[in-house]
C-alpha cells in the first residue's frame, strides 16, 4: 500500500467497526422518521432496548428539518449520508436538507420515553407548528 494514511484508516475501521454492531441481542430493528412541512411521521413509536437500531431520517419537505433528541445522545452512533460515514457519541441533533436521507445506527441502552423535535426557524418556528414526537424504549 503506497499511502500510509489508507493503512491507518483501514486498521482504525477494522478495530472500530465491529464494536458498532456488537450488542447483547444481535437481531436488528429499524425505525423510519419522515420530516414533512411541518410534522413528523414515524414508522413505529417504540424500540426495544439493547437491540442494534437503524434510524432512517428522511426529509420530504421543502425546508431544512432537524431531528433533536436525547435518544441517541451519549450513545456510540454511526451516521451515513451520501456516501459519508461519521462515527461519534455526542450526536444530539441531525439536520437534513430537503430530499435527503440519512441512516443513524446505534444501540438504545436506556429505557424510557425520549422526546424528539425540530427546532428549525425557517420560515417560522417548526416546533410551534407541531414538529415533535416521542419514542418509547422498552
Ligand atoms: Cu422542521
């Protein structure tokens, strides 16, 4: 391999990637959250704790929308959008342009009810127009 940084990246991904899919219950679950102008549509209202979860966030509206929640904050997460992958555990908010889709992969570890909302302000406050919801982790 000519480029040492590629080797470094490969080694890093080889070490990090398995820890993202490792979980007590390997059976994955999916949830889809669609943002429109101006409401959220969710494919389900509850998730099982400790199961690998893929959250698909889709913006079918004409405005940029946000998904802010403690559901994935502090939990090791992987985000994929347009061929870019981001890994981290301080993700508190996802912001998506119209027509875009992203996938967030994580394992919900804490049971409870997690609120989510869009706090965008263009053309006016989305939260005041009703862009909020909740997901129960049980
Ligand atoms: Cu919004």
